[in-house]
C-alpha cells in the first residue's frame, strides 16, 4: 500500500498570503495524484488531478506540481473561502490511498 | 447538477448490520463506476469499496473484505453498501463518490454517519 505523507499538518496564514502544501508518496505514483479541499460538514471537492490539472470550475489561484514521489499544491493568494483541509490522493496503485491532510487556518 | 445523497446511517451495536444507500441524480448513473469512501472522526479519508458502471465488478479494501457488499441498481440510480459484522473501527462518515472519467473522485455526497456502539 502506498502511504502518503502531508506537511505541514497545519498552516496558519492570512488572506492574501501564498500557501504551499506538500504531499510525499512512499513510492512513485508517477503523476497519478489528486488534491481535494474539504470544509467542515461538507463533502470533499476535487481541485487538482494528475498532479497539475485543475478540475472544472477551480480558480486559477490553485496550482499543482510534482511527479514521482513529491508533489505540491500552491494557493497563490488565499481567499477567505480557502481556509479548509486539503488532502492528496493517489490512484497509481490499489488500494487508493489518501494523505492525512493539511489544515489551512487563519492566522 | 450532479447530486449524491446518502442515507441509512445510524447507531448499531458491534456485530450488527446496516445498509447504506446513495441516490444519484443529474448525470447518467449507469455510465460511471461508483465508490464508498469513509472518514472516521478526526481521521483521514479511507477508500472502502468500488463497483463498475454495470455492477459486474466489485472491489473492497482489506479492512472490510468479507463483511461489506457493494451493489447498485441502475434502474433506480442508487448505490448501496451492505455492512455486516460491524466493529468499532467501522464508525465513520460514509461518503459515496463518483469515479470520474479522469480516474478521480469528481463528485461526492455529504455523507451519512455510522456509529458502532453498545
């Protein structure tokens, strides 16, 4: 099973700042990695798929990069609605696995 | 608009059974594989089970294999998860999710809470 590790666990930032979230895989997942956003009491929302492709309707301030074992989600300028938990997920190998999440909260 | 609405969660005793349902609308249900993903309180998301678009193929996480059964009724646009021999570690919010053509979860339901306790 591929283990995904996310860092940091919590990121405290202010609106307008840049957020950089990391996801590391225990073995190569090629580019088969997605990022999801989840707000309290809501379903997760797909942001990025195949490491760097924005999902439909996702603002351009969200971008993804990386391949192999190291991936990054960047939010270029945080909007108030971006404060949430972000999960990475790989589909390279079964079982599908998720990372433990990074919480982006308001400083 | 794509909608996935889960139901059937509740309180069940250890060793008990429960059937979850997921009503789908806003898309051609029979064209998509569907999954169940759960999230225990304060924990990360965990893949539980998957079913192909026509229901012929099913897949399970090792943690639920032999205890849970996934199924679907394409005539009713509904996904099911029959859960048996429930354990405390099965307690979670269970989400149904559409497996998009790109190979990721492109739509999710809000989830239904399963509590396992005596």
